[in-house]
C-alpha cells in the first residue's frame, strides 16, 4: 500500500511532467474511464448471473420432465436424487432390452 509521502511524491512528479492545466483534465478522464469500467463489469456480472439462473432452471425442469416420463416420484427429492434414479432406471431398462 502506498503511504502519504509516496502519493505526494507521485502527484508532484505528475504535476511537473504534465503541468497544472493538463493534470485536472487527465484526472477527469481517468475518473470517467474508471466509472465506465465499473459499469461494464457490473453489467457483465449481472448477465453471467442471469445466464446461470436460466441454465439451472432449465436443468431442473428437464430433470422433472424426464422423471415424470419415467413415472418416478419427484416429491421432496433433490436434483442429485432424481438424476440418480433416472440413471438407475435407464440402466435397468438397458439390461432388459439386451
């Protein structure tokens, strides 16, 4: 982490290099860029969350549909339990067909 002395030194060097007229403009532009970056990253995170929620809902609905088609009881069962039962039923049906 930068201390107070380091920050003051950096600001003094920037002031000498860019001058008192350009430094405030650069700071404003940096602030705007930072704001745009934060806005874009929050939008990206919201989009990813939305996609994850939609995918989870789709998987849950698909599991329930398959379980119902196989005449499995779905009441109070987790996704893992349902998928295990679907897999077991599929394996048993495969053995019967062979």
